[in-house]
């Protein structure tokens, strides 16, 4: 799994640098993204709490956006 | 309870001290109140206070702290434990982080600690985000390490260590679409079972304690897409695939739709679907004999589905001096499928719960 982790890090670092085609939206075209509803995580505190609850109730972890500290209920 | 009150008082004092000499970039104070109640007498009430304050150009600090009041349908005392027992406990936690942001690079370094009646947690974390392609692409890497400890002397091992790496790439595709690809690698080792889980056998046979492998490594792959359907409506879709070396796999789909009702009101609806398999060590609840090397008892190590549905509300108050309050509230209903492990432990065929969340951000 560590090899896969290293490969993904390299891919993430190299891919964006390889293509100017990724420069797709001008700064003045980003108005829509200034609204909370267009954020990747519009409700961050709710999601943080929910991820904590779900880490107690479900076995899956990761893929989220917030740091989760230790807890004896997990 | 005195300890938790003292912690909140110290945090409030700390916020006040920092506020008195700081100035700079976007800064905010956040308070959140969250509550969870389920059909097995589980209740968690959380009060949390946080602040981000710049202390110099490009530098800021973040402080967070909170207290959870937890009521659970299992005892914390081994001598009188049992599924029908009810226990009350508190969990207090605090984190401190340093933030650097020059609009191209963002770095957060921090530490976290938590205390419960029977458990303590310590963590360090680092999060780096790099903006590329004129802020069309962002790469993020987050690393965290945990060093937790059960405060129960009779356990064979009382430690839990862990590391987690999260990687993501976010890309704007058009003026109305962005997506994020994520990868998480999570490793845990130590005493990973719960000291409060067991299966009763006919007298005089002993209880069968929960027992789990001493390490676990899991991976999560995620995709999230946000699209503006119109000027007033947006769609937020996400999918996560998880797998680990205990042979658990899961799929999670989450859909959210938001619509502006007015300039400062946004209403959202969400639906989350979840399905997981059991571990390689899980048997039927009645099939354990006590001779197995590993005995997963918590239902979350068995196969089940769940769904969650709810509503979100975002309300923004803009003041003439450009200071803003952002109030966000949500109410969700959660329910699992029928499950024999849930029935054995909670005396219900399934778990269902209501989750409430409310937060106020003051941006100044």
C-alpha cells in the first residue's frame, strides 16, 4: 500500500504541471464559486460532527475533509 | 463536569487575549451546537468554540475547543456492564494550529488533545495546499498521527497508535463545475477492540470478549463534483469507495441540492446511501464459541446498509461595516438496515437516529 501511496503522490504532483489545459476558468468567471452552496463542503462543521458520529457507527474511514482526533467510542 | 467547564473558561480567556492584539486577513469566531439521539438511548450533545485570527501578514492561528456530553446504552464499569446499562460520560478536547497562507501555498500545523473518563487522545497534524494553474488546480496533502490510550489497567494493551495520509486534487472545469479526487491511507495499531463489548454464554461459561487484530490498514478513494444547475441552484455529488485488510469494503453515495430562496437564504436537501461488507473474522452472532482468535462484536464489523436524509439551511447576515454572520443549521435522519448484532446489543432490529447541527460564524 505504501508503494501505491507514493505513486499517487507523484501522480498528483506531476499531472497538473504537465498541462496548461487545466487553466480553464478565469478569475472573473469564478463568481458562482463565491457562494457557500458552490463549495465542495458547504457545511463544514456539520460534516465534521457527522463524520465523527459515523466513524462510531460505520467501519469506513477517510475520504473526508476534516481532521478527526482520537475517541474511545470508535 | 468541573474539568469541562474549566476548559471552556480557559478557551474563552485565550480567545479574548488573542483578539486584543491581533489584526489582519479574514478572521472568524465560530460556535457550534450539535446533538445526536438514537433509538438505543444513545445521546451526544456537543458544544464547540473555535477561532481563526491573523497575527501577522500571511500568518494566523486557529484555536478550537469543545465538550461532548455522552449518554450511552452500555456500562463503563466491567463489574456491572451489560447492554441495557446506561452510562454518562464527558469528552473534552482542544486543538491549536498555526496557519501560513500566501494565496499560492497554505500550510497548517497543529496539535490536538482529548480527554474522556476512560480514554485520552493525542494527535499532531499537518496540511499543505498548493494552488496551480492560476488557482484552477489545487493539490492538498494532509498527514496526521494519533497516540491514544485507554485508562483501564486490566486491558492486555492500552494503547492505540495511528497515522493517516489524505491526498486530493481539486480542479475547476468550467465557470459552473469543479471536482475533487481524494485518496486516504489509514493505519491503526494497538488495542483496537472495545473493552465494553462481549457476548454472554450460558452459565457457567465465561463471557466472550471482543477481540480484533492488532493492526488495520485501510484505503478510501473519493470523488466529489459540484455543479451550478442554474444561478440559484447547485448540485453536490460525492462517492467514496473504502477497503481494508480486515476485508471490509464499502460504498458511500451522497447527494445534496441547494437552492437560494433569497439573497441571504439557501435551503438544501440531502440523501446519503451507505453499504458495507463484514470483516473476514465476523460470524453470525450466535456462532461464536470463544475459541476464535478474533471476535468482532460491534455491529459496525458486520454487513449492513444505512441511509441518511435531511435538510440544510444557510443564512447570511451582512452588516454595513462588511462584518458578516453566517448561520448554518441542519436536521438529518439516519437509519441502518436490520442487523442481528444490533438486535443482540441494543434490543432493536435496527438503529435510527436524529442528528441536529447549528453553527454561527462571525467573520470580521
